[in-house]
C-alpha cells in the first residue's frame, strides 16, 4: 500500500519500521515540529522525524491540520491509508476521509478503557490486571473508532510505564502490519460500557502520598517510572523512586522503618529498589545508599 505515517515519539518508530519492512510505500511522514531540548535548548527533531529523515523519507511538521491548504496537501499524496501512532495533533474530518481506506491508529490500551492521553500510566496506577494495544479505524471522536485487532498484555507487580511502553510499542507495530496485510480490513464497534479516560499526567500528582496503601504507592511509583517520576523529599533533597516492592511492615506513614529504604504507608510498607537524586543518574538501592545514607526513623518531608 501507499501509506502516510503520522507519529512523533519513540513509541511510534517501531510501527514505521514494521510498515517499511512489510514492503509498504511510505508516501510521507507527519510528525510534531522540533522542540527545544537539552541543556542548550536547541531544537531537536522528534524520534519519528529523525528516523524518517535518515531513511530519506519526506517529513512534514505542520503545527495544525485545520487549514484547507494543509488538508489539500495531505489529500494530494493519494494514499491508500494513513497510520497514526501517538502523533499529537487532531485529525479533522477532511484528513480522516482523504486516504482511500481511511486512517488507522495504534492505541496503547484495551479500548474502550483508557481513551485519551496517558493510557499506559493510568492502567498501572489504577491497578489493572492487564493492558494491551488496540488497532482502531479512526473517526472524529476521541479514540471512539471501531476496532480492527486487539493484543493483550499482563500487568505484573514489576511492570513499569517504561517496560509496558516498550512491550506495547512492539506489539502495536506487529498488529498494525497484520491488519494492513489483510485482503479486506474488518472492524467491530467498541463496547458501549467500560469507557474510561486517561487524562494527561500532571507533574503536580507525581509527589508520593504515603498515607495511601503500600499497593497504591507501589502502583503510583511504577506508573510514573521513569517519567515524570514519582518523588519524595528526604532531608531537603527531591528523590525520584523508580522501582519498588510491597513488603511487610508498619509505622507512621512516610517514615523509613529500617536502614534499607523501607517506608511505612497507610497500610503495609514499600521498599525502594531503584532511585534517582536530582542531577544524578538512576541507581540501585545499595549504590544509592553509599552516597546518600538514609537511616531508620527518617521522615519524608
């Protein structure tokens, strides 16, 4: 097929590679414009743009697709289909209708659960037993389109947002290639029940609340690992918790109850296994304690 690919972050690169590997012609790639990044705040292309440029594929980075001129440029590509993976811009009806077969999306949840911006994080933080990928035929509603294919992935006590992201990216790439390989692409409507919305992660919610149960605290930490990173203040230093486990123990919530980074919660306790200080790299607990000892009785504050 002749395909327009629309995506921005690392999550989308694998799907673009899979489409190229399947022999599809990539007519053009659309991605978010370069953003300032790094210490020098120089403009940096998105992962999708950087990969496509390296492959010699035309890349377009409009700030909006609402203008008639931009929509006409899109339609002039005469694509069989558009594949959309975490693109970041609203697709108006003229764009959705332009490709011969329509537009197809890789969404990182088991729709209709977790429509919206942060399905990976919300699934972990809410204690879902599983997540997955839905290949969806797009329409104007927010992640409301009919489903072409679904893949399921278990969420375990050690699943983090990063590990689930990587697994779903690989699964989504494979499933999209399978969908587009079908002689006739079929789809079924989403169930009317079970709709939830994964609102965007607000950095203000990253601070850990140890008054909650140990299970909730652990899910919070893993759901925000590594970005933006759930954090706790210790002796005037902000520390990100990146990996933890639920353990037995009790005490005043927010108090370290041993010398091995075990913190009491509203019920139970969590032991921090991987941490990161401001301006430092991520470290295993043992290495972290060598440079930043925290003794029993220290209170998070």
